[in-house]
C-alpha cells in the first residue's frame, strides 16, 4: 500500500506504479511528480521526522531535507533485516523489520533491537 504523509502544507506519497515521489498542495485532488531518480531503489515507506523525511527503500534508509526533491543514504546495513515500516516514537524512530522491532535514537543512522 502506498505511503502518504503530510509535510508542511503538502501531502507527499509514493506512486508505486512509477516508483516516484509525488506531492499535492490541494488535499490530493491532483498530484505532481517531485522525485524520479532510480539510485535510491524502490520506495517502500515514508516518515516525516523533524525537518526531514525518512524513506525506506530496498537499498536502505534515505533522508530528504527538501521535501523529497533529493535523497541521501543514511543507513544501508543488513543486520536488522528488511525494513517494512517506520514510526515516529518521539525521541526515537521505531522500525518494524523482518527480524523484529528496532529503534534508533539518532534519526536512523544506527539501529538497536528492541527486546
């Protein structure tokens, strides 16, 4: 299921048919493509986190500081398994992965298994 977030005055979502990031400024009545690059891999989930957007892709965790116009790799380790969803836990980012629940206290730069 495509992930949609509210970020500032925009709605931003993953269009899985095209693997692009799109945005809307009119509550989803129309969408405009914002990011079409392929270097990040396939987008899976988005999370607004402070002034950044975090994204799960099949290549790792990426972040954007410009509303999804460009993306930078933040984490690509494999010890956590495959990332499935991200949740804002306040002082930490929570991630459901194929190996269980993980958390990060540094915006996704490193992950610790929740016991």
